[in-house]
């Protein structure tokens, strides 16, 4: 073969390869994966609002968002498989609510591939570029202070926990316990439920139908709050036993209005999802991002329930 034509073929093939690589890189940078440890179809409004915030950020940025969530918090392998799915789709950055300490292995692998990761809602091990979450210990303390105030410093308290593997709810539980013990309240029941509402209801009913020594209950997230609320209503003890929960949805709001709950701490899940996508987008482009960002939390009772509606509307309008 003529050397001139051979060199021309090599150069042409090389250019085609370069063009393909550049197109692939560009496509990757226009795709962000969001992997959650729950689903709004199963676990309620928290994950729905978080998802809405992430999708709104994607629309603003003109970036394709691939969003998936596990069935519940305990589906550790399911989350790992979803991360693999995002890799196969060529996403250039990931936003994760980690449900296992082993997620640091996935984050290390992502970093080796040049893919930045942002954690939202909770902090776990892993070389991520940023963590965006509520100060969960302080939020638990807030719930504890409100219970102490309503019990006037005396009473028997039950805690229905989520899971020892979930750092966010564990921190809330620790903050709550610190406050109620310091005030002299007695913790008479400390019980784990599960990641799902169904199983949680079964466990809560088995426990509560045998107990008449409980004045107040704390639940550290939406699924535990709904599980216990439904059981208290079924046993005709809602309102009789004080119930302070965490996060909110339409059932909890209605229960607050009719006296079946006395309050709950709310986070800003929409804001977490929105900021998570924006932060990883900046990191994908080499911009410096804040390693830690705290989102606000507040306590909602019947006295300030109007703030809940106003806050939700402002949050969504401000971000979308």
C-alpha cells in the first residue's frame, strides 16, 4: 500500500476515535445519577420531595437526571446495583443517600473513574466531594426539648428507632435521648422497627398492645412515624399517648390537626435534592464546592402549622 494513503487512513481512523471519545465524554457530563435509599411509592413524601428537588435542578441545568431508589432503607445490595446502573448509563456524577457503611467502596471506585459523588441526607464513610444534610443530632435535641416542655419535665417515654445502620436517624435518636434524660424523663421502651411501614406496624402493634406505662413516643423518620401513628389509631390510643415524630406527609399533618400527633420535626428534602444535583454538577466541571452544607430543620405543632404550608411552597418556588 502507498505510504501516503496508509498514513491518511490512520489519521482518519484516529480522528473518528477522537470524535467518538469526545461525544461520549460530553454525553457523560450531561447525565447525573441520583441513587436514594427509599422510594416515595413505598416510604412517603420525604423521598418524593427530595426527588422533585433533584429533578428541578436537572431541568434548570439542562442535565439528564437518572433517579432511582431502593425499596427501603435495608436494601443494601439494591443500592449497590443502582450505582452500577448509573455507571452503565454513563453518568458523570452521582448523588447518593447512602444506606451502608460499605458505600465508601463504591465511592472510591467512582473517584478512580473520575466521577465525583455527593452524599445527601446523611454522612457516611467515603471520599465524597460534599455532604448535604440536616444537623441530625441537633434536630433530635429539638424534638427532645419539645417533648420535655409538653410533659412538663416528668413522664415515661418510648423510642421507636429505625435501624442501627442508618446514621441520620441514629443521630436524631441520640440527640433526643440526651435531652429527655437530662430533663429527668424516664425511657421505658427502646425498640427498633424496620425500613418499611408494613413490618414497622406489625412490630409496633405487638409492643404497644402490651404496654400501658407509656406517656409519650418519639419516632425519628417518616416511616417509623407513620407506622406508630397507624397503630395508635388502631388501638384507639392516638392523642392519649403523646407522639412527636420526624418528617411529614398528609397523614401526619391531618393527625396534627385532629390531635393524634403533637408535633414533628421537618427537614428540607426538596432543598437537599436540589443542592445535591447543583453541587455535583459544579464538581463535574472542576469547580470548588463546599465539603459540608447544613440544611435547616424546625419543629411543627398545631400552633405553627401554617409555617409548614408556607415553608413548603417557598421552598419549591424558590428552587424550581
